[in-house]
């Protein structure tokens, strides 16, 4: 995924509702210049199962929605791996329990350049 302007980095841990809210109630998946990386060190499969279903539903976003299950990773390693693996010119680290006030947050960011 070359020429990504923004990498949205989401460390996930056992909070499926937060992941759903970030992905479905923001415009993160609507832009070709954004990659979304979710690294999940949850103790259950809920987030992994949701991402599988979401990828099937929204086939076009497979290449820019990157999900990795990292069961034995601690939260610091999870954050560092997200940062190291991102390719965007900029990145934003969003915890699984942080949410945007505006649905078009990313559109605003992309147009601010």
C-alpha cells in the first residue's frame, strides 16, 4: 500500500464494541489514502470474527484493513508493532475505547493539507 497518507493504528484488547464504533461510525474505511491496522491481543476471538465478517461484507476494503492477531503480545509490543508496520506519511494511534466526535474526522484531516 504505497502512497498512504494516513495510517490509523488500533491496538485492540477484548472490546469489540469499541472496534465496531471506530470502524462503522467513522469514515476511516472510506478513503483510498488511509490504511487501518488493527493488532489484537485479546483473550477471545470476538474482534477477529467481526473483522472476518466485515471483510466479507465490504470486499473492496480488504487491502487497506490490516488485521493481525497477536495473542501473546503485551500492549506495549502491540503499539510498537503497529507503529513499525504502518506505511502512512502520518499515523494516528486510536485505542479501542476512543471515539471521534465527528463522523467525517478523516475527511477533515485529509483535506487539511
